[in-house]
């Protein structure tokens, strides 16, 4: 994997990957359509109750708050979460929209049963606060996120088409759509609560997905430069070699990106309680894994299929296969098997074919031309100086004076 010699045939087995991604996409889309999302209170609207996690009798648990809510209003709260640590720790209760009478009744019951204390350490009913959340705020967040997503896709398409080519832009966008759909589908299947932080986190994974894809495409472009004039590899084989050469880079980049996200998830859940940090970490973790998988096994194979629709690359592939058949026939005639191994004694292997040597020399010349070192101007000036000159004066028998003349 570190050498990157092309041992993993990802492009050659692309039909299997297409089937896998098609099934995955269908499952995610079906879950989004029929199951939907577990929208948070910011999207549906409701009431939020906040109170300190410390009471006169000790620490207040989320189970105690849930029991008081059920006994008082005879219904279940949407969520009961412990947020923060130490003196700033609070318990937040989110539910459907409550009337003013229900809010007052619930606050009285919470104070009578749990006796939350204020910052001075004294029981106080005023330490329990309530707020109404409008569904329009979540809708505005979603609208702004969709606008940002559309602008991002347009700008990325223009950049990729200008910097690379149109088929690379199409392949990268297809992988990007896969990442967004799979991440959203995972949230729908598992039932994670969708909050504004989830929408923001979904936008952050777009850049990571494209980053890994652009790295692979840059190596593909390098490997396929001048390919139409050569008959050593097809476009698919050159792209597969680029995948292998950047495989460890993609894996290492993904691992480095996953580690801080896991740390964020641990801190958000284990130390600070579930909340905004958990929502951000969950969507980023899902998106990073999906983006790393699609950049390796979806974007490049799709690029190969799109490029092979062009007649010039089809003709180049036919020349490659014809040359290999010719080499195999010559190898058989000289007693060499298809892999270039000598069968008999005193026989020449097939890999010294003159045409192959010429192509290898051409490839080395192209690689050298792309990285010619800068010449030393002083050395170049010395090389241009005519031979037999010293300090710009003509040489002769008598110290640089013309022969035949004597000094008087």
C-alpha cells in the first residue's frame, strides 16, 4: 500500500462498487422518503425548560426530571439532556408547545419535587426558566443552508471544470452528492435528532470530501499526461495506478480527520453532555467516512467510464491491447510465457521488445521535461566562452602578442 504499485484493482472491479453504492443510495433515499427525519424542536417548534442540575438534596438526574414531567402533564417530553459540567451544569427539557398554565404547573412541580438551587446555593423557583421556540427559525436555517449548498456546488463545478476538465468535475460532484445523501440517510435510519448544528455540520463535510477527490484526480492527470501517444497503459490502468499511489495518503488523511472528531464526540457526550457538540461530531464522523470511501471507490471509476466514452481513448485502448497481443505472440514464438519468464535455455525474455523500450524512454523524457533543474547562469556563461581565450585576449607564442613580432 505504501509503495503504490497498482496491486489493488479498484477501477477494474468498478461494477461491484457501483452495485454497492446503488444499494446504499436506494436504502438511504427510501428511509428519507418513507421514514423521514427526527426533527428537533428548532424545526418543529416547542417549549424549552432549563434548570440547574444541583438541588437541595444533591445532584438532579435526567430520570428524575422526566418522572416529574410525566406525573405533572401526563405526557412524555421530547428530550431531557444534561448540559455542561460543574457549577454551570444544567438540565434542559424540550417538549411540544405547552400552554402558559402548563408551563407554570410544570415549574412549580419541578421546584417542589427537586428544589433546584441558584448560584448562591439557595433553593429558588426563579432558577427554572422557560422559553418558546418558533419553528420558523429552523426553517430559516434550512433555507440559508440550501442557498449556501447551491452556491458551493456552482463554484466547485466551475473550479473543477477550469482546473481539471469537465468529466472530473462531473465525477467529483457525483461523489459529493453520494456523501450528502448517505449522511442524511444515516440520520434518518438511526433516528438521530436533526438540529441546526446538524445542518451546519453537513456543510462542513463537503470540503473534506472534495479535498480527497481532488488529490486523487491530480495524480490521475499526472499519470495520463501524453497517454494518447503511448501504448503501455490504458486510461483505466493509469487511473488505477494513481489510486494506488495516493491510497495511503487518503487513508492517513481520513484517520487524522476522524481522530479529532472522535475527541469532539467524547467531550461532547462524556464531559459536557449531549448537545451541539454531539450533533456536529456525529454528522462530521459520518460524512468523513462516506467521503473517504467515495473518493477512492466511486469518483475515479466513474471518471474512467466517462473518459472511455470518448473515441480517442477507445482507440488508444485498442492499440494497447493489440500491442500486448503482439508481444504475447512473439513471446510464444521465442519460448517465453505471457509474463515474460524464460521457458527454455538461452532465450531472450519478451520484455526487451524495442517498442516497449522506446515507450519507456519517451515516458522518462516526459517526466524529466516536467522537472528540469534550473541552470547555473555562471556555469552557462563559462560553457559559452570560446576555447583558447584567456581573459578575452588572443593567445600566441609570446604572451598573447602576434607571432613574428619582437619587442624593441
